[in-house]
C-alpha cells in the first residue's frame, strides 16, 4: 500500500513539472513534446487508479493523436520573423 501511494505521489509531481514546463518552454516543438509526456503520465495515473478504459483513451487521443497533430501543425507554420 505504501509503495502505491509513493508511486502516485511521484507521478503527480512529474505531472506538475511537465505542465509547468509545457507552459514555460518558448520553443513550440519542445512544448508539444512535453505536452505529450504530460498526457502519457496522465495515462499512467489513470491505469494505476484502475480506470483502464480512460487510460487507453488518454494514451491514444492525448499522447498519440494530439501530439501528432500539434507537431504537424508546427511544421506547417510559416514564421514571419526570426526572433
């Protein structure tokens, strides 16, 4: 029981770090990748809590499809300035 609470606490700390990092990073591609990591950590947390269907949905939509769409959009952007 204590190991499970320690794992949950560790995942929650990583979630907060990933969320703050995604907000603070100025590079769009890096931010999209960190957002994918955040979604994967949420998937782990849902699976650990026993909500396997929600974890599977989070993994496919959150960590998978959304990250691919973000990266594809970033590569298709036209930059007006080089700053």
